[in-house]
């Protein structure tokens, strides 16, 4: 579900994360500054995935995201920020 589909296309990071938590969703973003701890402390949430794709086409995003989602379970990503790119995966615990 896209943020724009819930009327949140211009919502700030805190509001976007609150909605994801309320709906028990993993948040997937292309925003490289999402979850900046100085602005938005991440604590208990269902997971945040930051996808770094260049160019940011649907095909490139899916090539990075699909294999990752196929091999992890939702419980593994809970309370983590995962930064994904073509050849890198970085896990950051947010608790």
C-alpha cells in the first residue's frame, strides 16, 4: 500500500511510521533520510526497509526487494531498520 493511497503522500516521517505501526505493517521507503534518529527516534515498530535503487524504477526496486522478502519472516525485521541495495544489506537494531 502506498502512502498516497491512504491520503498520506505529504505526511511527515513520524505520521507515516505511526500509521504503519497502527496497521501492523512493515514500512518500505526510498527516502534516504527516513527515520533519522535525531528527528524521529525509532523504537518499537514492525520494521523499516530503506531501498537504495538507482535508477529508482519499479523493476530495480523489485530486483532488490523481492529476494529479501522471500527469505525473511516479518518477525525477523521487527524493530530493525534494513538498508537494501543491489549488493548490500545492512541491519540496524532500533531498540
